[in-house]
C-alpha cells in the first residue's frame, strides 16, 4: 500500500531525518561530515532556506 503524501506545514518548519539502510553508517570519518556540511551550505545559499538546528551522527541525521 503506498504511503499517503505529507501535507505542507503551515509553519514551513520541517524535521528531516536521513538514515543509513539497515542502520549502516553514513559517515565513516571526519571528512565525510565536513563534505556533508559543505553540501548543505551550498544548497542553503542556492535555495535560501534556514536551518534552526541539526545533529549529525554516524548512522543518521536530524535537521530542523
């Protein structure tokens, strides 16, 4: 059964979670964390959105 589409937030604030398949690590070293943050920074400048908080762990990420 397909998932129902999420509704757009009235506040435009979203909690984004990314995780590795089967809880596998997605960051293997400090360079991986740095590269991810660099990509986020570039996309933030291009698309003009705010990040209120984030937490990067070895096998998953939270962004608000």
